[in-house]
C-alpha cells in the first residue's frame, strides 16, 4: 500500500503540472477532462426489481429521477449495459463460527462458481485480524484454493466492521466498474476500531453494494425459524419492523440458567441480524439468512443483479463553498413505475469545493 500511494502521488503531481501548463496556454488538456470525469462525477448504482425481487431491465434514463438533498438533478451519465463485476468475499473465521466455517467456505465456493471469466473476486478472512488470502483475480482455481486456506483464528476477536470498511475504502475504492462485498458471518463484532455508525454512514456513501449472509453461531436446536423469513430473509421478502421475531426462544423454554443463556444467545443473534440488515440496506445491497431455501440460486441472482444494474451519474454544482467540504449530501432515485422497487446509493460526501466522490 505504501509503494502504491507513493506512485499515485507522483502521477497526481505530474498530472497537475500538465494541467497547469495547458491552462497557461489557454488549452483544456485531455488529462484535465479525464480528471473531471473521474473525480467530479458522482456515480449512483441503481437496482430496480419487481415485487418478487426479479431484476427489471429495459428502463431508460428518462424513466429515472435523481434528487440530491431533495433537489432534482440532471442525469449526466446513464448506463444499462451488462458489465463484468468485482466482488470481495469476506469470510468470518472467528472462534464463534467454528461450527459453521465449513458451510461458509462451501458457500464461498458456490458463489465463485457463479462468476464468469471476465468477473474478478478476492478472498478476505477476518477474526482478530484481517487477512487477504487472494487479491482480485478471475482465476477460479486460485480463488477456490484461497478459500480452502481459511482457518479459525488463533486468538479471540471478530473485526467484522474493520474488514468491511477497509475493503470498501481501500481495496475496492479505486476499482472501476461494478463492485460488491459479500460477507458471510454470524454478524457479531469484537475488537473493531471502526464504530457501527461510521461503517453504516460509509456504506451509504460508497458505490459498493454489500450483501450479507447470516450464519447462526448458536448451538443446534437453540433457534427457531432458521430460514430467517422476516425483513429480508429471502429473495424479495418485504421488510418488517425492527426485531420482528426472526429469532426467538424455543417454545416452552423455561426461565432459569439454561433459559437465560438461551435468551442471551437469541438477543445477540437478533442484534447481529439487525446490524447486517441495516448495513446491506444502507449500501443498496441485500441481507439473506444462510437457511434460505436455495442459497446457490440466491447467489446466482445476486451475480446477475450486479452484472445488470443501472448506473446513473451527475455533476454536483461547481459553486461549492468551503463550508461544503466533507459535507454529506443525501441522494434519492425514483422510477416512473410505481410497482417497482428501487435500491440505490443513499448519499455521497463532498471531498473538495467542486467535486464529489
């Protein structure tokens, strides 16, 4: 990362000198134009589906309305073509997943097999630390070999939030095109430096969709309703209220030592599911329970959804003030048909007086 940053700094300095020379000579260089496109255009990935969760194709730019802070903005860029995807698979290898790690690894293999030759993926594990087992590659053998190396961590810790944040803001930030994080976890964080709210805000601002797959780390028989059909437990399921009974104590459980322990486990799982749901929703991704009826089919739908998503873009006003630096601007996308469900990036942060990321 240090070498990369040094190289990028040199490129930026050279580019700045080129632009300055062009301005002195009254010209707009190609580099300057490219810089504007890359830095000023706010990219807004959008997924449109019907009420059954099926992707809806064939929409045009005129079918969409884009708002920034409730102000309608002109759509300067529109794309609906099929594109390769870049996916980071995050595998929870903390000690609490010891009973489900084999399932997590098999699910990761199933996901990789859904990818095409032009798609790329990377494998990252997290426990008390974060480890990249494989950088972005389209080689399935390399990816599956990396998945096979996933092992339970030697020490206690689950840096779930740190892993998601670091991959989102470092590994994938400079990657062009369609990108997503698929995190397979029991959702329980222990030891992360990044806070929950900071991660949720970051997910809303990024152009990376996050799909979370929940695995219960409770001992067998201690949970009811393993498919997790609730807010978004299955493909296209409508969301309900917070803590809507996705997990609940077994019928007939009695108070006492065992009942209290069971209650604590259920409560921790409820909190984990609620966080994963909010994380996915903030990024325009989706939440699933590993107990969904056909996880392989779900993975196939996720891949197709990523490959065929719409992408809108707009240029923010150039008359930004100094007070606008680092300000967060809310985004909303609407589509002309009221029977469709729209998921999109929710916000972006101004990184300068005339550009947004």
